[in-house]
C-alpha cells in the first residue's frame, strides 16, 4: 500500500514523496519582484515532494494585495529564476501558481486606480487590504466579451514566463473566490453571454485557460486548483455538488494534469456538504487534496487510494523539514499567525529544523 513516502510520477517528473507544499500568500515581495529572502524560504522547503509557489499575479490587474509577486515582467522572471535555482540546487521541484484575483482587489492596487475586473459587477462583502490599510471592497467592472481573449492570453504568457523562470510546471488557481472561481460559481457570475448561465458556459474561461497553457506546457506539468464550497472571499454556488461534478468531468476531458481540491470551507461558515469521493471519481488524472490534513488523515487518504498527493499549508510555514519530521514522527513547530503576511525573515525563514 502506498504511503506519504512512496514516490509518485507526474508524467516524467518523479516526486520523491506525496507531501506537497501548498500555495501560500506571504506578501514578502515589495514591488512585486521575488527576493533572495523568498529564494531562501523555498530552498529550505525543497524536501517537499513538490512545492507549489504562492500565487503569482499574471498581470498588473491580477494583483489584490500589497507585497504579492508577479510573473509578467522581466524583473519578476529574473527574481523567480533565483527562487527556482535555489530549490533545484537543494534537490527540489517547484510549480508556480498562476493567479488573477478578479474582483478581490481595489482601485488603490490597480493600474490607473481603475476598478477591479470580474465576470459581473457584484461587490464582495467585506474589506480588502490596501497599502493604506483595510478598505471596503468596491463594485468591480464586468469584463466585456471582447476582453476575455486578453485574459486568456495573459495566462498563456505567464506560463511562458514561468518556463523562462525555471519552474517545473504551473498550477492554475481556479479556487478561493478569485477570478476563475468567480466565473465558475453562480453567486458571482450573472453573465448572459457564452461565459455565464449554464455550467458549461461558466467553465468556458477555465477551459480556455487550460487549453492556452497546454500550448506552453505538457499536460502533466499543469495543475488546476478548485475549492467547490469554500466561502472565502464572499463566494458561493447554489448547487456546488452538481456544478463541480460537471466542472471536474469537463476538466478531466481536456487535461491529465493533477487536480488540487481544497475541501470544505476555510472560513468555517459552513459544514462540508459536497461528496468529494464523487469528484475524485469524476477525475482520471492525479488527485491532490488539501485543507486541514494531518499526518494520520493524509496517510489514510493515500493508503485508501482516495488521493495521490496531499498538500500541507500551515505545517510547511512552521516546519521547513516537514517531510523529515513526518518520517521520524517528530513534534511539529507551531506557526505564528502574526507573521503570516508581510514582514521579513521573522516567522518566514527562522523556523528551526530538527537537530
Ligand atoms: C490569503 O491571502 O489568505 C489567500 C490568498 C490566496 C488564496 C487563499 C488565501 O488562494
């Protein structure tokens, strides 16, 4: 029976274990350019079977928080190259997460102070963090039909840039209430054109993005992340089970890259209602699960064949040597939430390794 330490082949890329570092925003890229401190952070975690980077903005409009990195400029590509070199020198593998926040932004963070972009002009409840502190979300501008090919092309170009920056692959972020998820779920998509209404139409943008990225990377080097019932960023769907069964089925028809599913709700607003075994059954490729797994649950998920890979977030923040700690059954360091977002080395590269 496989366990967390059994190697796994993503096509021609062999992962030495099933313990994946989940993508996590850490807001330590002033001016959107990855730094040497970020290279050190990822290098420390290179024993993960696979590292998925924090979300990287695919365009200036894709940014929703201060201090997040991009993957659209030459300086950003050069910064990421230092990150991927560091991970590779340490024997690791790293995919970049391609991110567009859509409406989860603010004019203060947008070029020319423009409103953020979204499928429909629906304002999220809550507040966004700007350079001047929290401010209420604004009503986004609904993308014109004629603008959608530009968005798809930004994903394609970001995938090209990722290759130039030395990544091993890309993960398309279609979860957690950001742009692609805003198209998928009906609470945020009220379009009446080919990109709204039926699930087929709501899936269209993600499908086009996957197809565009397939022109750049082989399928097994492309992951997709979904979060069928996460309420984070004020998003919901009237029927997540049916919606996401169809989305996963459609995805399965166009790619054999890994599917990364964030199960349940990060906000604690709702109990899990989706039957994830059904989603798993609808996908023919590698399947990665996430959200609150510990060693025991992760081991069960792999041994039972339910999942091929498990990604860990908070444990990897506090334990650069998480794989070794799991192997030895060693205690884990506790993460310090106060240093999750922004700042420097403290709470970032100073968590202790085992002796
Ligand atoms: C966060 O900043 O908390 C965050 C960012 C991206 C995600 C999820 C959470 O996909």
